[in-house]
């Protein structure tokens, strides 16, 4: 089945579609959809080549389908790169851009980098709040 035919069958209704209001954008929660927009370009179900970026206990997992994977293969059809939690953000973005540099869905490079950046930002520990400064009468009484 071609990807165009799969999209024609999936675009109306599937279990991953999120429709909040009739006049709002339609979103999708499917695996392999980097932007969560319900469109053929970003669909993880209708495209044979997908890139999936997820947060994992070890850091960030980037998974993509192998080019030479056949339907009857015993070996897994997906390759996975893991970006460790101690890896710096610039190195992490370089690792995330590798599939696109090799010619594997280069149109998804910006979306992959955006997703990795967002996950890195959520994994950072927040800074402690600075102590409150006393002002006015309380500062004069304290001094």
C-alpha cells in the first residue's frame, strides 16, 4: 500500500487524532509525529520513513526505520540513538541532526532539532529562587 493511499484512509479518523474545536487546528498523538500536527508530511503512520524522538530514563531516544529493513527480517527494523542525560545541548543537537545529514528525511531536520531542544529544556533542573530582599520598614528594622 502506498503512503498516499494510507494517508487517505487515515486522515479522516484514527485513534491518535485530537480534535478540540471545529475551527481549531487538528493535532495528532501518533508515534513518529515530531510536530503533533495532523498532516501527511509529519504522519508517523502514513510515511515509511519516520523519526521518533522520546524522553527515556537514560536521556533522549531517537529512533528511525532502517533503510534496508524488509518485512520478513528477523532483526529489528528500527535503529536507535540515545543521547545521554549528561550530554551537552550542542552535542545533542549534532547527534539529532545525523539522520538528516545522511539523507534520511532531511525535511524533518528542523522539527527533530526543535523536539530535542524542548526535551533538553524540560530535563534541566530548575534554578533555586534567590532569597527575597527585605524592603521598606522591615529592612530598616532588620538593620
